[in-house]
C-alpha cells in the first residue's frame, strides 16, 4: 500500500490518536497537513516525525467548534497542497469542556460537543470534497459506545455528538458514492498515549486492568499506531468498495457481553493463557 503523491489532512494530529494516524499515512508516502488547536509545539513534533519518515506537510491551527476556522483549514490545504485525497476528522475538545451528566449539563457544554463533532464534520466534508478527485477518502473517528449505551453519564453530550457524526457518515457515503469518494467511521477502543494519560491515575490503572482481564479479548489497550493502521487500510485503493461503515478497532472489546461475568463467558484472558 502506497500513498505516494497523496495529500491528507488529519484534525487533532498534534498528539494522541491523530498523531498515530498522521504518522502512518506519512510512512506510506502521504504528505500530511498537521492540524492542532493550542499545542503548536506538539504539532511541530508530529511534523518533524513526518519528515523523519521521508515525507512532508505543514501545520494548520483552528478551533473546530468554529465553522469559519474549519473552512480556513481547507483554504490552507488548497493553497499548500492544491488538492486533497484523505480527510480524517479526529479532533475532540478536552473533557472539561463537555463532561457533565444529563441532568446537569449546560447548553454551552452540549454545544461544544456537538459543534466539535457533528457540525465540524458537516462543514469539513463540504469543504474537503471540492478538493478531492475520484477515489477520495473521508474517515470520522468516533467512540461508538458513547452513542450505543447510556452508562457513562457525563459522556452524554459527546456520545450524542459522535452518534450524530456517525449518522452523517452514512448520508455522506451515499451522497458521494457517484464520485467514488468513500466515507467511513472508525471506532477505537481505549488507546494508550491519548487522552487516557491525562486522566487520574486510579482511572488509568482501573481501565488497563479491566481490559487486560479479558474485557478486551486481546488483553491490552490499543495504540495510536493500531488506529493509524486501520485508517491506512480504509484509505487504500483496495478499500474503494467499502463505504458508510462503522468499524470497531478495539481488539474485540465491542464483542463482549456486559450482562455476564467474564468467568461465565469462558473468556481465556491472555494472563491465564500465559499461566497454563
Ligand atoms: N483516547 C481514546 O482511548 C479514544 C477512544 C475512542 C475514540 N477516541 C477518539 O479519538 C479521537 C482522538 O482522541 P485522543 O484521545 O487521541 O485525543 P487527545 O490526545 O485528547 O488530543 C486531542 C486533539 O484534538 C485537538 N483539539 C482539542 N480541542 C480542539 C478544538 N477546540 N479544536 C480543534 N482541535 C482541538 C488537540 O489539539 P492540541 O494538541 O492543540 O490541544 C489534539 O490534537 C477523538 O475523536 C476521540 O473521541 C479516543
């Protein structure tokens, strides 16, 4: 798989999963617009790594909650690259901007979640498409459990915002099919070197142990590179017949049944497997 001669933009690629995606696309030859919000130094570090991989790109700053700033990202892509092949919508605002339970959440918090996901995606796709030829690729990064379940109470706004974005993916997939542009969603499980590392230690430890026990059947958290690999696959020419789909990239975590204790499900955790 080669993306030589291709141009990509990955929102939120200063760090975390977005950086993993940007580096994988660059490793395969794409030039990448590295988008950031406030952390220019981290974005510059991503760009340096892209150059070490033998590719190139540029930095672009924008608040994705502001439609005019989203438009500016693509104006810069037009002036720097002239065309676009891959648009990955990955940026997500910091948890304190939206993290409140349903009975308490303010409309400002709600709006930030929806504006940064569904609205940013709506505006972004409509700006990206005029820059794309046949074979263009659009990928939304979601956290699908937030929209499927109601258990993580303070995630209500982001869950709803991601669900709305997932719906948009299906509508855009149909709208853009005649141009041979595919639109898909990738839903990572919990990922190392991401927002996770900014959460309280007790949360991080509890979450790692939970996944390693078997709630992620592959027995570990994912990495930004795992998600970069999935995005690269869905952006390859061979994936041209796959559109409008939501793909869980989570080591099997989304297959687990929360109604039953693990022991009853007969799950062999990697730790147990090592012990026998
Ligand atoms: N982490 C996980 O385990 C996990 C699991 C499933 C899905 N996801 C999804 O994967 C994506 C990336 O998550 P992550 O944990 O890797 O993120 P992260 O490490 O928290 O990084 C967030 C990124 O978004 C940018 N950003 C923050 N506020 C912004 C704003 N207002 N406008 C534009 N950009 C903004 C940040 O830029 P600066 O560096 O400049 O601040 C940074 O590049 C998100 O869509 C998230 O929902 C994550």
